């Protein structure tokens, strides 16, 4: 349900929603050198990479890894779309603007025009 809402909100804003495999080892992979820890119990909130000695906050490290993995998937997908020759969909393959939701209420003015607000007084 939560993912569906995120997807809906992203599409409403003209953004791309990209899921990453739920078993992707985001918490136990060092985002600096990509070294992977064999086991990382849930109660361990901070850890140090044995390869590059970078100190990690588990959640921050996972967020960086998820962002990087999502971007990697999108780049891979856009390369596949570019090589298949589908035209302008290559840049944003799944993004589409919904015609539902809030309508814009702006008016474009020509040069020299001014906008006035008229207030009515109640008697």
C-alpha cells in the first residue's frame, strides 16, 4: 500500500518511481568500496568497513546504497531504451503526467498588462 502511494505521488509530480529488490543488501554493503559484510544483526546500528575503514551509520549507508542502486537501474533501463530506438521516451520511460488532481490557476499576461484583484465589500 505504501509503495503504491509513493508511486502515485511521484507520477503526480512528474517524477520517476523506481523500486529496488527487497533483498538488495543495502545495509551491509559499504557505499565507499562496495565491500559486503557477511552478517549484520539488526541491533548493530553503526559499523566499520574492514576493507576501507569507513565508519557507517546503518540507515544512512543503506539510504546511499538504495539511491545508487535505483540510479544504476534507471541508467541501465535508459540505455536499453536508447538502443531499442523508441524516441523521446528514453529520458523518462515510465513518467507520465496524470490529468487528475489539482488544476493550475495561473493566467499568462502579455507585456504591459497588469493583474488587479477586486475586493467586494459586504454591506
